[in-house]
């Protein structure tokens, strides 16, 4: 079996560093500093798992048609890696908005920040359905 690829899309200083966890799982981590870089990487190396933060698109931050910072990436993910599991981390104050995104895209888990390594382990090692 080939090594799993996990995208860590790190758009803020609040994104926890789970590099040691991914290493223990034997996964290759691809650290990406923006959604634009993540979309570009999809063409080169599709992920098995994506771990990213959710930021709600207040007002016109995301052209008024998207719910969050993740919409465009998740649309692209459907094309290039439809099997990928998506784990979303969100601040408690924005948790209510993630459900809108979950109506459009399949999300493996929604974790409220701060996210511990134990919480992430639970999500990542649970049997895939």
C-alpha cells in the first residue's frame, strides 16, 4: 500500500501542528500556506486527507457567492481527489456556519478549536467507511 498524503492547509497561526502525528501514522504531510497553493498542488499530488481551517466569508470577503475560504478548494477536490477525507477545524464563534458548507460538501469531521492531537488521532484512525 502506498503512503497516504495529507494536506495541511495552514492559513493562520492558530492552525495546530500535527506533523508528529502524521509521521507516526506513516503519512506524507504536504504543508500549504494558502488555498491557492493547495489547489495548484491538487494537479501534482492529490491528497488522501485534507486538514484545514474554516473561515466564514463575512460580507463580500469571498466574492459574496462562497460560504468560506474552503469552497473553491473543495470544488476542485471533487474533481482531482473525490475520495479524499476532509477534516475542518473552526473557531467556536464560527461553528454555526460550517453546517452550510457541510450541506454542499462531504466533511469527515468538524472540530472546534483548540483541537488536540488526541482529537485528531480519533478522526484520522477511525475506520474509513
